[in-house]
C-alpha cells in the first residue's frame, strides 16, 4: 500500500486514436494535473494506435527517482473488456517487472455523480433555442 503523499505517479490511460488531435485531449488534462502538483509524475499512455503504450508509460513512471506507487487511471467511461482485461494484464506485466513499486488500477469514470452534471451541460449546449429555428415554409 502507498500513501498519496509519497512519491506517487499517475499514469493516465486512454484508448488512443489515429488522430493526433484526439490524443492531445489526454495531454491537456495531464498538464492540468501536473500543475496541481499532487503527483510526482503524470504520464499519458494509450491502449492502442499510438504511443506511449501502457507498459511504456508505466516504465517511464517507474524510471523516476524514488517512485513508490503508480496509480493507473483509465480514461474510460465503462469497465468493459479494455479496462477489466487489457489494463489488468498491463498492470500484471508492470508489477512483475517492478515488484518494488505498487501498481494500483483505479476505476474508470463509470457512474461517478459528477458525470451527470457534464452530460446535462453538454446536452444543453446542443439544444438550439426555439426562436433561433426558422419556421418551415
């Protein structure tokens, strides 16, 4: 077990895309998390289609001096096959490679209550006011 105040790294894990602009979203959030200063390292990684891979990202975190734990945070909504199988497998690979570091897989965003606020905001943004719609002729 590790304490968040130790030298803990945060490994963000997204699906990955062939479109670089889609992958830049994760880097944006990584930079915001770095600025908060809660983690010794904040590293992006991707399941597929781009690099660094999850294992490469985990290796980069483990290479930092005195890292005692790495939180693997899935940037996924649901705990589907990727989270339950692929990420668990990557966690096992990294844990075997670095037995002196505690690798912990966090839950995906799933049913977190703050997502309801985000969903409502995004839906509201998409609604066109009635007065802005021209009547059909």
